[in-house]
């Protein structure tokens, strides 16, 4: 029979969840120290836990309280009869045991915890703690992440944060008395390296409210769920189970509801809050996404943010079932429908975006400086939905910044963000590669600035290249050749299809250089034949010779 010696371990909870995030300054976030944070004190193998909060509660369940300045705090405490998982080192590997909170002194907060360890325990070996034991995974290293991904927005209750998500973990050393046994009367001195352990919560807690902002459209400001993507590969769905006003079921979240969420920590990530719902637009069923974007966010374990306030979820007219968030800082991306492509780093990246045929995706705050290729490569039909400020540059000769799909395909650029596209020598800003063919280009919204390389159009074909029709029906567009091409149209010795600029635009400006014959239309000929189709502006067909000036501006 294995000889075991009963010892009294000393543990305490260092802190309970508080959430810290560096969302935008508009969020007015305040990092609030936990009231009377418990410290670990391992003297004589007794567990000392200082009273937590104003009520000195004897339950681990979280409650809200007030500090001396009448600010909201979270109160937590040990719960009698609750178990802690202990994973400790033995001669044959790690062993696991459970320590039970035997009692908690209501006045002092001292918890008595008893556990049995194997006689083969390694003197000075590593020991891991997870409190409560129900939230430990099989190794004891971490809380199970999957448990966090579905929450109800409640702080307490059967499925609230206090019951399911407030795990604390720690690591320390086990020291034997004399290095040979663990007698029940053993005493450990309270000095560094002799068994002290700090347990700190794995998660953070955030309190906020949500408001659905549909612009000028009136909507009912209620929603079943809020989805949070933390930029670290985790997507949390917070679904309301609040009782309805009749006591017979559940209701949606309202903009007056306080929502609590437990999140794993992140550092400097792009965090998004969003809600997806269906609706009708111009007689057609659409999917609307309501977004709040928070770049460069830090969520610190063991922190509580009480003053995030109201998250304003602004309706995005983009029709997609849901978003898949992809960070361009992590590497080159293949874009498919529903992707929300952003860049968390502030510096330019050489990573590129390859767009699959038919994809509709969102581009947000990208800063691409591509070498040996275009920055955005469309393999076929592509729809780019602009948000924020995007800069795309091709640094190598012959490549456009944004390469449109091949003959018969269409590149569409829309929404209210901006795009600055600068092609390499011989490559268009937006359009074709040197001596290659691209399809149609449609710009229906946003602020778009396109600069072609030497011999290429700003929007249209590259040097000796071909593009299809160019249609500009919305937004503010400025296009300029590097030299010898048109601002909008064909490059040197190249060709393009019809050029149409409608009255829906805010302003369109096309600029040529000294060797360029026209600001809109054909590029310089040389021994090749540079051509373009019909030019229609504001519903009127225009003559090619109307565009011989350096700059042409249309502002209906």
C-alpha cells in the first residue's frame, strides 16, 4: 500500500477577475483595483484569505459592491467544501489530487485546506493549482477555453461568470520536511522559494452596454446576442437568457442592460464587437452586421473594467452571414466572402491579399507594400468593401497595386472607407499588370486615389496592357498616371473599354503628365496603338479631345 502523509497546504486567491483593455479613448475605461485583494500566505500550511469587498462574503460567487469612493467593485471569497485541483511532481511524473476548502473564518477570511500527497512527491518539485477544480482541464495548466466561448452576459447565477468562468491558477514548489516525508505537522517558513504560490485569474471581466446604430433608419434597439472577436483566435458569443417581462420565457438584450463578459487576455490586438441580423432592403432580404471596432486592445488577466460604457454597434450595409476576421500582420491572406481583413500593426507589411473568384470582403486599415507582386491580387470577380484608411503599394516594376481579375471579370470597390493605390513602374494603380489583360473596374463608393507607374494608367491598363470597361458611379476618385498613360483609361500602347462616370459621384479628378495625350481615355501611342472605348460623363458622350488638359475634374 502506498504510504501517504496528510499535510495542510496553504493557498489563497490573489485576485479575482478584472478586465483591462486599451479600447479607444472614447470608451473611458478605468482600471479598477480589486477591493482588498487577497494575498497568498503559506505559513504553517494554513490558507489565509483576506476578506473580499465590503461584505466579507463567504462564497466564491461574485457580487458587486462599492468601494470607499462609491465606485463599483467585485467581491469574491472562498467557498466551503469547494475543491482545488493540485497537480504536483513525483518521481514518476505528475500526480493529481484534490484539496477541499474545509472551512472559512467569516471574520478573518482564513481558509483551511487539506490534501493528501503521494509519498513519492519530489522535494522542490513543481506544483500547479487550479481553483475551482471544476474549471481545470486534464493537465491543470489552464481553464478550458471552449467553456468561455458561449456566455449569457450575467455576472452571477447558474450559468454566470462566477459559476463557470472565474478560474484562478498558480504555480509554486512543494518542499518536504527533511526531504524524506511529509509529516502532518510540517511547518514551512514564509520565505521566497519555500512553497509560496500566487493564484491569479485566467480571465478578465468587462461590463458594458450595447446600442444598435442603424443611422437614419429606425429600429428596435434589442438584440439576442453580441459576438466578440478578440484578435487572438477566440470568438465569444454572448446570448441573452434574461427573463421576459411576463415571466414565461426569455427576452433580448436591451440598450439599458448591463452585460458582463469573461475574456482571455490579449495584448495589442484588434478586438471587435458585432451583431448580425436579417432585414429587408429594396425588397430583398439582406444580412446586416452592426460593428464596433477597437484596434490595439489589451485585456489583462485579473482585471475588471467597469467604465467601458455603451458600445455603439454601427450598422454595416455589407451583406454577409457573418464575419471571419483575418489579421494581415500575421501573414499573406486568401480572401473569401465574409472575410474582414484588417492590419493590427501600424507599419507597412509585405504580406499580400489574394482574392478568390466571387469573394466579397471588407478591407480595414491595411497598409501593404508588396514586392514582386501586386498588393491585392484578384483571381476573378471581386468585391472590396472599404472601411478605414487603406494604403496599397506595389514596389516592383510591372505590377499594379490592385490587380483586377482577367478578361470578363469585374472588380468592384465600394463603401465609405478610403483606398490609396500606387502601382510600380509599368503597372496601373488599379488595373492590369504590364502587357497583361484585366476585366472591368467599378468604383461605387469610398475615397479612392490611384497612381499608375511610368507608362501606366492610374485606373485602367498597365503599360501595353488591356482592361475592360471602367465605371465610376459613386465616391470621390482621383487618378493619375506616372507618365505616358491616362489618369483614367489606358497605359502607354495599351487599350481599355468604355469609360463611364455617372452623376452619382461626389467628384472625379483625372490627371495626365507631359508625355500623356489625355487625362481620360488613351495613353501615349508610340509604335503601338493605344485605344479606348466610348467616354460618357454625366450621361453625355464626350469627345476624346476634350481631355487634353493636364487635369480634368467632374463634380456634378
